[in-house]
């Protein structure tokens, strides 16, 4: 079964004030291969990154966080050896 993934990122200000110097940027992944009523359920959403930043993120500095994630996703796409405990 193929799985199509979607990535989403959005800045969240924890204290409801944009004047504070810290912001939180969660990056989530959704599996588009699931039916619509399942793909947004809590059990099927994966938190990939949680970026704490003093500045807001932009395309110039987000690649520092995305590079290790992309490398791991490419490794999983190629296939990894797994051993069953049983």
C-alpha cells in the first residue's frame, strides 16, 4: 500500500501575544491514503518536528530543520531492515 504524506507547519504563540520573543512551530504529517474521516483523527496524525524559535521562521532558515527530516524520509522510502521480536 502506498502512502501519500502531507506536511503542515504553522506558528503558534503560546501566550497569545505576538510581543513575546518565543514562538513554537509544530510540523505535522497527514497520510492522504486514508479515508477523509480517519486521516485527521488523533491516532493518524504524526508530529514530526517541534521547533522553538526566538524569530519567526522563513524559507531562509527552515531548511536547517527540514534537512534531517527529509534524509530520514528518503531512507524510509528506500526501505529499512526490521526484525520482528516474535
